[in-house]
C-alpha cells in the first residue's frame, strides 16, 4: 500500500489550553468538553495520539491540523476573540511539539475580526493558517475591512485553509442540511467574494485551499465565467481573462465523496491543485483513505498521495 505524503484536512481541539476560558468546561477524566453549554461529543478530537495512530495505520506521513467549527466562537468580541485565539494557537503549538515529524498546525485566525486577524498573523510570523469561510452574515471577504489581513497573508506567502462554519440560512436546520448543503454553499460564497472582489488579483502570493473539494464552486464556475463574458456591469472591475483563470489559483482537498465530483474539481482547479484531505475524525470524512483512493484512476490517486502545495 502506497503512502500518503500529506493530509491537509484533519481536526483537533487543544482542550487543556482552552480550559479556564469563559464559557468553557473541560473535564480531562471524562473528556467532557462544553462550549457555551454545548457538548462536543466526538472524543477523538481531544486526543492527538489517536490521530497519529490512525495516520500510522493508514500510512499517512504528515498532517496539517486545525480546530473544527464548534470552537470558532465567532460571536466573541475583539478582546475575547484575542484571548480565545491565543489559547487555540498555543494549544496547537503544544500538540505539534509533541509530534514534530507528523503534525503541523494551521494557526487559527478570527476572520470575523479582520484587523485582529492581521495583527495575530504578524505576531505568529507563520506560513500556514486556517480561516472560517462563512458562518456569519457579516463575514464578507470582499469588504475593504479585510484588506490588512489579506496584505499580511500575502506578504508571508501564506497557505490559507478555508473551512466553512455554520450556515447562515435557517432553512437548512433540518435533515443535517446545514452540513450536507450549507457547508459547500458557504465555501462558494467566500470564494465568490475573493474572486469578484479582486482579492485574488491583488494578492497573488496567498495559496488558498478549499475544504470539501471546493464546495459548490466547481459546479458554478462556468456560470460565473458566463456572467463575466456577458459583460455584466457588476463585474466590470474583473481582470480581462475573467473567472476561470483565477480559480486555477485555488487548491482544494479531495473530499468530494464521489469520483464525478472530484473530476469536476480537478477540471476547475487543476489536477495538480488537488490535495488529500480526510476530515478526520468526523463522520463526514474518509475513514479509509486508501479505499477511497482505490476508486480513482491510478494517475489521479498517485498525484493525491504525493501532493504538497507548491
């Protein structure tokens, strides 16, 4: 069985570092973790040793890990978000220090407070971050308030993993649609603002990577390009080649749960811009990566096994 060089989409929660923060309960014996009274039942999120053991079993050499949406806490004010982000990032560093050859943190930036996110990025001086794509109606990436954050990430040639938070559409509260439909939609909204708002054109050194195969972006990419071709007045500030060349700037993980969808992602972003992502340890992830890769043509599977972002 061939190795997988990198998994860009796994999640951990550094509960010990978050304990003591306002609104948080953590019992390390029972692994009872609650945020604002809501319990996070998936105990594997608190145990990096379980992740590394799973990586060993699946022959995954390295993982870039981030915190999952239940601990984004986008409702916090600036002062509370500063403390919360510092706790998260200190915890991520602590985990990585225990497994320096296996686990690499994607540092948390509170995108809902872009000036703070820019400040934290300057202080961290890192090259790998995770941002929430969506989750708040005010989180509009084309807004000029985000310009300092994009400038800071561009200066450091950052790899930025965009992962959706909760969906803003109340119609998706039933049937698990907030995840099944809302997550892909929120990613597409974020990408649309990055593309149409000129963020991609102005900040050419940021390497964005989209969770879940890019969400619904691959399916609507042609529609976006057609709108540009029709010279819609709202798109008059776009670069002359339009949408599709800009979308080739994005990376996306391979977590589409279907071969046809993966081919669609490859067609829009480029096969060389697909990265392996498992979404460990969530049920909507891939429990057996090699079984999933075995369903793909050999060339696609081998590219994913060895892919690193350039």
